[in-house]
C-alpha cells in the first residue's frame, strides 16, 4: 500500500490496541510512483505528531522513514533504532480497547 493511503486512524487504532510504537515508511519525496502521495503522508504524520503529543504520547513512539526498495540495510537500521527507542520508553500506558468479535455479537442476547 502506498504511504499516501495511510489513514491517521490506523495509527491511532494501533496505539489504542496496544502498540507501543508505530513506524510509517514510504518512498522518498519526489520518488513516489503516485506523484505526490508521500507529501500527503508527511502532512498526516505532522498532524499525528501534534495529536499524539496533545494526548500525552511521547513523540519518539511515532516515526516516519523514507526508504526505497533498494535500501534494505537502511530500513533494517531504522527499525532496530525504533525498537531500541521504544524499549527504553517502556510500554505505552494507554487504556486498550477491543472491537467486539463476531462471535460476541452473534452470541450476545442468546442465553
């Protein structure tokens, strides 16, 4: 999926569902097959940073990395760095929410 299709609610849902950190990756600006979609990603990332900060989430829990398919070593290093950073921060102390499972919906009210 192109990073330009990233809906900010995906990131918020990841944190609300228990993720301690989220990394968004995409093509380098100017190298996007879909012309300007990674610029849209950058705008959404900046919005998410402000929103999460207002919610008390440390900024290092969200990261944006530009990497091409030929930059596997760079991407590996970025992932390793993010994991180390999030480990140092510890678990995110957000209340977790779960969507009802299909079986819960089907059996609810059928005692």
